[in-house]
C-alpha cells in the first residue's frame, strides 16, 4: 500500500455516517469523524458497530458536531479508542452536549454512567484554535501537523488540513478533509475560505447536483411563509436539528419580530392584517422552542458569541438579544411539552414551534405531527434536507399531492391534511457552485479529489462540473467517487 492512504467507513453510499481513516504509514493513522447513519442508510447494526481495527489510530479529528459526524463516538470509545479528540474551540464546548444525548439514546440513561462517560470524553478533547498548526506526530520517520479552518456549516465547524512530512524520502503531502462546507450568508457564521493547497481533497457532495435558491432574500421568504400560515390561525411546525439550524431560525425570526414591532409602532405602515382579515398580534406571537437539547445548544451559542460574524455581534452591541428575545418560550419537561401540544392542537392560537428532530424521525416534533397533521389550519415548514426513508421526506413529498397522503409515525398511520411547504435557501451545505469555488479558490488545485457524503447523482454531477473547470485551466485531476467498485 502506498502512503498516505484513505479508507472510508461511512458516507460513501449516501450522505450520512461520515468516518474516514487516513493511514500515514503501516502503523499510524488518523480518524476523521465517526458519525451515525440516518434514513435509509441506517440500521441498528450499522449505527452501533465500529467494524474496523482501531489499533494505531493516533487521534480522532472532528470536523463538526452534527450526529452524522460524531454519533458513533460512544461505540469507538467502547471499542477501546483512548486517543485525543481534536476539534475547534466552539466544538469543544458543544460536542459533550451531542455525545451526552447520543449516549443516552444508544447506551443508557443511568446518570452515574453518563457522568463517567462525559468525564472521559472531556478529558480526551483537545480544543485547537482556528488557523493554527497543531503537531500530532513527530518521529524520526514522520511528522504530521493538522490545522482547522472555518467551514461555515455550523458554529465550530471546520475543514481539516493534514500536513505530512516523510523524512526519509523528503516528501510532503497535504490532505484536506472538507467535512461539511457551509453556504454563503449563513446567519451567525463567518464564511469558509479555501485552503492554500491540497494534494488530495476529500470533498463532501451533498448538493453537488444543484444550485441553491438566492439566499439574500431568504428571510423575506420566511416572513412571507409565516404571514401566510398564520392567516389561518394555526401553528407553524418547523422541524429542526438542535445545533445550527435552530439558532439560525431564532436569529432570523428575532429580526422579523423586531421589524414587525417597529412597523406596529408606526400607524398606516406595513400590512397589519393577513389576507383572511384575522389580525395577528405580532408582539404577543409565541415562538416556542420545544427541545431541551436545542435549548442547551442555544445557551452555548450565546456563550460563544466571540465566534459569531460581524453582523451578529453588531446586533448584540445594539442591545438586541438574537437568541434570547422576549417572545421566545423554551419548553423543557415532558409534561410542559404535552401541555403545549394539546393546547395548540385544540385552540386557534397562532404560534411558531421549532422542535427536533430535523427529519421527523424522532424527538418531540413527532408528537406535534401526530396531533396536528390532520388539521388543515396548521403548516409543516421544512427548512432543511430530508434524507430518503425518513418521515420528513414522506411529509415533504406530500406537498401539492392530490388526494390524501398517509404517514407512519410510531407504527400508526396519520392522514396529512396540514399544509406542507419547503423554504429554499436554508441549506447549511454549499451547493455545486460553492463546492467548485472551494476547489478553484486554492492557489494549488488538488491533483486528486475524493467525493464523499452525497447521493450517486450528486457525486456524478459534481465530478462533471469539476472536470469542466480543470479542463478550462488545462489542469489534470483524478476524481474518485467513494464507494464505487473501482474506488481504491
């Protein structure tokens, strides 16, 4: 085997389960992410198994804290891994929250066991500042340094540069793992910048076959969707994952409410009543965050405001509270949750509910769906990717469908009568242009690109787009689609 070499333990047949092993030589390797599979890609065996040898893995490098990138860490530790967990400073604050939740779901809820596990995790975490090289290995034969750069996907997200020096042969290799790259104009986050160079780039391709809608007006489209849905005096249900999307939504909803409040203070300005003529009391409209985990993440986001972008920090300096505004109601206990579900399902009180999880495959959003999908007053508003096989994908596909559509939730069938809408421009992933720009923005383009973390169609389309740009510059590139029989 020639070194360095890359082996993929996930994110090859689809978009989840990200886990990649970088073999530096015959005895030492690094692991980049260790995530759960979701949707059609998931199974109890796949999600709990670490079916690869862990001997020689010197460190686990984390690109970001989403569950499809870190959810198998409990299994990795149970298999005997005891090396450091390298991540960015914000991820070091957020990662224990994710891993505690994953541990409780997959192992046990016994608090003493959970506490021992979290202590072990926290002792293993090494927080590395952005833009600084960190030495991992220094032997007479090999030196390996890593650097984390902002990826713009979620707070703390990073792409990882691995700089490998083989001293006996006086050769150097730069391997870059993109993780999940963010789209432009993402609230709270600074955008990603391309690395200087890469010899090999392991590149995500989730949206490699499409272009996103214009993001400059996405908040305006969100406001319009809220106006239209609340005109029926129903509840807007927004499925959202606890970290990232929830905080983005709160940030933009706060700005909408801020402007609505300014307009309501100025008579004759703005549309004060929705189309059906039923007034909405905007200053009293409840924004319900129904997820204990999302609430903890939101609190952590507030504490990490030093890592926000300039616009978000400017709002703070003006005395605004983008993630803790007056109308925000957080629900923690299950009793409070059930009361909220029953109240909103039985009354005509307009409200916006943000609840997990983002693909409707579990979490508190499911109880809202069971109670409200059968009522046309309500609306399910999707703002994120729905993986194949998830309830969210089924509900999303019912948008505009003729006749009735049924959905299986917890082994019971429910008719979908509620309105269903999908709001574009909210993807946390770069689109095809963003992915290509990440590559072509380098001073030295990679000679080899390995496409992971995408459906077949997305990978093939992205590969074709990359070939076009390389041909135009008369550069050569070896593009490999992970998971194909020819992939090495």
